[in-house]
C-alpha cells in the first residue's frame, strides 16, 4: 500500500513538473523569440550603456591611481608638506621650519615649469637638496655615474618617463629657456624612481640661479620625529607661515587635484548612464510590445492556473536575462574600450587635468558588480511596467485579443506631470559637495515624466485633428488615437535619445557661441605674445624694448602666476595685468554688475565665475589675497567669465601686484599696432629681438580664436559620436518596433485587402503612422531636449565647472535632425508595410491566435 | 453572377501541393451556396480565388461578367471593393474603430462619406440588430455581436457577391444559429449571391445548394450528408 501511494505521489509530482515545464516553455518561448529579434537591440543598448560607464570608471580609476601613485612617489616618506604660491615663498622660512622640535628632516624644493626649445609642453623641474631629499624621497635623488654631478648647475636628471618623452639619454643635452635665453643642460643621470611620471631633478641652487628663483622655495617636504604628533606639528608650523603658504599632509594635494577633475569624471559617468537610460527605454519598449503580443498566451496561462505573481516574475525575469546578457557584453566591451582609450589618450582622456604615464585598466570586482547590477537593474526596472501590464490583463478579454493597446495605469499622466514638476523644482537646488546631483536627478525625472506624458499629450493633440476623408490618413489617425500606450512604448527610446542629443546640441552650441563671444571680448588687441611658463618670462627691459618696436602703438603686459586661496583646492591663477578700473569690461568679459571701489575702500580685483561660486562672492564684496607673503584686502569690483582657467582666476592691477610682490617680470603681452603697421613686420622684429620665434610666441587674435574653437570642437567630437550612437540605437529601436508591429497586424491588413483597400493605400496608411509617430517622438524629444538643455547650461555646467553661458539654439541643425528622423522613420514604416501587405497577409485572415 | 470554369490551383514552395483541378461552379444572383469539405481541403483558397486574391493556374473565374484574371492588382482590388463583401471566422473587426466606423469601411473605400453613408450604416446596423450601438467599441461587444458587425460591413455597400469563410466557426451553437439565419436573411434581402465555406451542417443546411470540395472539383451534396 505504502509503495503504491509513493508511486502515485511520484506520478503526481511528475505530472505537475511536466505541466510546469510546459508553462515555462510557453512563456520562455517569448524570450527565445524575442532574443532573435528586437530584444537583441535592447541587449546592444544595455551593453552600450554598461560598456561606456565601465570604461569611464576604469579610465577614471586608472587616472586617479596613477596620479596618487605619482604624487606618492614625489612625496616619498614625507609626513607633511609646506607649499606656497607658484612663484614661491621666502627661503628664510626654511630654517624656522627645520628647527621645529617635531621635524626630523626638512627637504626644500623649488618647482619650475621649464620651457623646452623642442617641445610645446613644459617640463616640471624640481630643484632639491640632494642630501636632505635622500632622507625623505628617493624619487628625487639623482642617480649619476659621478656623484658630484648631482651638485653641478648644468646637470639634469630626468625621470624614466621624462627621458622617454624627451628622447634623451645620459650624455645628451636638453635646451631649455630661461627668460628669453637658451640654456643647455646636460643629462647626467636619472631621477631615482622607476615610474613613468614626467619630471626632472636638478640641484636646488642651480634651479634658483638659472630660472630666476633666487631666495625662493615652492615646497618643503617634512619628515617628523618618531612619536611627534603630526596634527600638533602642523598646527604649530601653520602659525609660523605667512599668508598663502600652507602646511598639510601630501595626500591633500592629491585630493585637491582629483577633486578638481571630479566634476569632469562624474559628467562622463552621467553620459554613460544616459546611454544606459536609452537602453532601459528599449527594454521597456521590447517588453511592453511583447507583453501585448503575448497577451492571449498569458491569458491562457492565467486561465490554466499560472498565478499573477508568477507571471510578473516571468516577465521581469526575461528583462533580467536581457540585462544580464547586455551587462556581460558591456563589461567586456568596456574593458576593451578602456584599454584602447588609455593607450591612445592617456588616463584623463585628453582633458589635461593631470599628467600621467602609461596606465592599464584594473578590473576591480566591486566595479564589475556595480556595473553588472546597473545593467540588470535598468532592464528589470524597465520590465516592471510591462510585467504589470501582462498580469493585469483580464484573461477573458485577453483571450479574445480584441484590445490592441497597452494598458497604462490610470494615474500615469498625473505621475508624469508630477515627475516633471518635481524635476524642475530640483533644478533650483544647490549642488551637493560641488556636484550637481539635483541637476542630474532633475534631468532623469523630466525625461521619465516626459516619456510617461506622451500618451495623454499625443492623444489630446491627435483628437483635435478633424477626421480626414482620405481613408489611409483617417485609419492611421484612428489607430494612433486608440493605441497611445502602445506607441508611447515604441517611442520611449527614440524620445530619450533625441532629447539627449538635442539637449547636448543646444548646450554645446551655447557653449561654443559663448566661447566665441568671450574670445572676441578678451582678445581686443592686434597681436598677443606669450613667453611661456615659469622659466620663460619678459624682464622689465624686454617689456620696454617690445613696447618700443616700430609699429607698436600700445603694449599691455600681464604676469600669470598662481596663489593658494583655499588649501583644499588647486591654486587659483592670478592675472596681474594692465587694466583700467573704470573700464575693466574693455579687457575682461564681465558678467553682471561691476563697481569702482569708493575712495578709501580696498583696491579692486576682478574674480572669475569659478572663484565667485567657490568663495560665494559678488561685486562689492571684500576679500583678502595672499600676495608677497602677506594678506592684502581687496574689493571685488566685478565677476568675469573665464573659459580658459577652470580652477578660477583673479585679475589684479599689474602696478599694484608689482608693488606688493616686487615681481616685475611678465609672461604675456597684448600689442595694439599703429594704423600703417604690419603684423608680420612686428612679429619679425620680436623674433629678432628674442632670438627666434619659439622664444616668444606671437599670435593674432584670429589664429588664437581658431585654435581655441578647434580645440573645443575636438574635445566635443567624442560627445557627438556618443549622441549619434544613442540616436541611431533609438531610431533602429523605433524601426524595429514599427516592423514588428506591422507584422503583428498582418491579419488586419489581410482583412483590409479583402474589403478592397489597395496595397498602396495600406502602405500609405503605415507610412503616415510612421511619420506621425516619428513627428510625435521628435516633437517630444525636442521639447524635452530643450528643457534638459536649460538644466545642463544653467545648473550642471555652472555647478560642475562654474562656467556661465548664454543660450544659443542651433535651429538649422535641429530642423535637419528632425527632418532626417522623420524621413527615416517614414521610410522604415513604408518598407515594412510593403513586406506586410502581400499574399501572406491575405492568408493571415484565416489564422487563429 | 459567378462562374468558375475548369479552375486549377496548386501551391508552390518546398512541398508543392495540388489544391484542386477541373473545378467548375455557377452561382446566379440571389443564390446562396455552401461549399463543405474537410479542414485543409482548400475551401478558403477557393473563396480567395473567386475574390481575385489568389491567382489561378488554369481556368476562368468570371464575376459579373468580368474575368478577374485579366485585371491588374489595382483593378482587382477596386472590383472586389465594389462588388464583393466578406465575412470571416475571426470577425476581423478593427479594434481601434467604432462599430459604425467598421461598418462604414467599404463605403469610405468607395468615397462615400457624410450623411448618405451614415444613413446606410445606420440602416445596416438596424438590419443586423445592432441599432443604437454605432458608437460602441468592439471590445464592448460579444462574439455574436462582432459577427453581426462583420455581416453589416459585408453588405453595407450592396455587393453582388458575399463570400463567407466559416462564419460561425468562433461562435457557440445558439449564437451560430442566429448568425446563420441573419446572414441568409440579409444576403437574400440584398439580392446578392453568396458562397459560404463551412464544415458546419447548420450553415450548409441554410444554403440553396451544397457542394463538397475535393481535389477533382466540386461535387453536389446535401447538408444531411455532412458528418
């Protein structure tokens, strides 16, 4: 008896198992079918987003690791670091610091950006006291055949990376520029680190002597005595230091640099998330349309006893499988992209934030998990609504397959407008830790809300059109009016990608036009001279000679240096220039109101938007600046736009700077020529005086403008490519959805052919549907893109980079984009219609579901 | 009037199949003819052949004196639009149009709009028992009601020939009986000829003549002989 019961139980289990397998086959059949077609595109889109995000993460990680490693090498075993402005601080501070009870070793350093004769980029040369540096930082110790070379004034010790970059070996000469003169330095060995970082080491006295840094230091590395309290020593030393000189652990300077580039890195990551968003929209479209198509099958399964919950899990599970495949492909592709990008452009992708040698991507398990989760999560989230739709459909009605539309929750439109409203509200919130997180959230909410608002908005617009008499048109409109949920699903990806492309196009055009406008304001002279970096400068005599060159009617000079305004940030650029306080707008691009300080008030300075944002200052505010080793009070006379210096800049009258600092050299000059003077002749005269064109670069405003705009275009070229890829994916998604829908409606077309509608009429009907759909998608994309562009311009860019810009819409390009999308969508619809109206459609009227 | 003379039809493809040969049939105006036969024997293909939707391999298909085989696709479509009406097993009512708009489709295709069309639609819906349901959506209708909409659509433009393919195949017996009666009544009232493909004894019993379709053509039979 027991045996029979057990056998019956086994048969029962087997029957249940068999039924469950049948159900599973029925449901997963949809997945298998889907994976062959349209869902492949969704997988590609998810992979695209994950690949971009993961590649950016790998590159960022490599960049920050490289930077930290390089800075760690340069800092050696230092516990603290004293650092001052780029022009340095008085070396008399050194004995005071070195004598502190907590300091075991103090190693003075002079850092100079040295102009090279044969390279455009400068070389960082660190002047060190070899005996003291050896106790703290082996990377700054010269490795020479003859040890005495380390003390010779003509001996240069490049790092391995610098030697490779310069293409020099021991015994070779490197010609550098000091002032307007060439100096030949002998490569006498290598700096003692095996890293690829690009720098060179010299004897400290030689650097001070050769590069006009007599009596100045830029850094002192400190090693503390065993048991010394670092915080107490830091506090004690800080009290001894003059304004503008700071003492901090070496890691803080790495943090300041990485913080500086953080907004750029976060923006790149957001761009990748945007691609993932488009992918999620494609998954949503695929799953929604698939759920509608399989509605009768789901209804049958529900009738046969499949629970609502299990059906939801099945559909979400399908999304998860799509996401997992996309994430897997994306991670592998991302690694490849990162490897190629690091090899081709370097760790900062050419943005110029920091200089680092060859880096390789490191696949961290946590990053892999995060990006896999993002890909799968996006697909699962995108499948949630379709799963709800699949489970909600009443089995009896669904079995009749009479309802053609996607069932949207009743509150969809209200939720859509709520999301849009909250999104716009968030755009007015401030940044969090200097990241425009609310701005990003606002964009996500507006895009999601905008897509959810399409069904009701489009239905309202379509219902206003009077029913036309032409049958193809009237049927097309009737179909669109009756199926807003279905076409909204089809449009989701294309709307998202068009909106993002439009927003980026408006933002980039606004930025480019604002840059152009800015260049026109800041380049009023006929000729601009640049001597170079720290080592190359124009002395007072040079300035006199240049101003007196025949043909030069007026010469204005500028000293470019940098000072520490906030120790937690990179140095701010100080521009000491000839400027009239009563007409500052003639030289700098002022934004907002400007003032002339009242008599007796502190003298004026003008601050860039970045400084204004970071220090929370406006025109009329008081500020102090550390110049010449003391804090000097100033009045903010105005805020100006500066696209050239993201870290911020401050303009001060040159005469005042000279009086405060004693620094009378300059790096740059602007020349206004006499009416009959020739630019070429003046350039020749300058070249003759300086001993060659390379020593003082002379450029016209037109060539500087062209160069700037070319650099701008090159920088944004990758962005254009990414946007174009997103739009192509969105468009292909729409095309695939149109083709799939056309095939799914073949019985409808068969009936229409029976009752006497010509193939051409059906093709026209579908082409009109495609055109109207594309028009709705493009219109929605344009409106949302415009809204997002305002957030990008006024919130994201402002909070990330502190760049203000005015709005410029590229009407022609947008019109062209709209026309191309319309034509393509119409053509795709017409092409799929031709395939769908043949004899197969006629026979399809016999088909049961 | 419909006349088929020695018509032959085969399907090409990976497994070519001869559907029928030597098929002849003549249906006079007002006649109501049923074609029966097992599933897959080619009943639907025969209707498609008469409608000019499938080309014949041999023989002539004459409808109202016109040999459809000699017309191009455009002309065949126009001919079908003006002279024929169709009733399908699965109704094929467009879910995104109202009941009235579905019925008005053939009129719209003929360019008839406005009050005249509305009056014809209204009258036709009254005739099939759906008066007052003009604005209803198809999803609000039962299967029998949907087939009534299809019958109205098949007759609203006053065709000379109605082709019905398993018109009760998706209906319960009681509704099927009502639809059979309605179809015959409305077709007869319109004066059109009708050819019905069915395997239903009840549908066949409503016909004036019944034929069994076989590979070698049509053979007269009676509803009583249907198993």
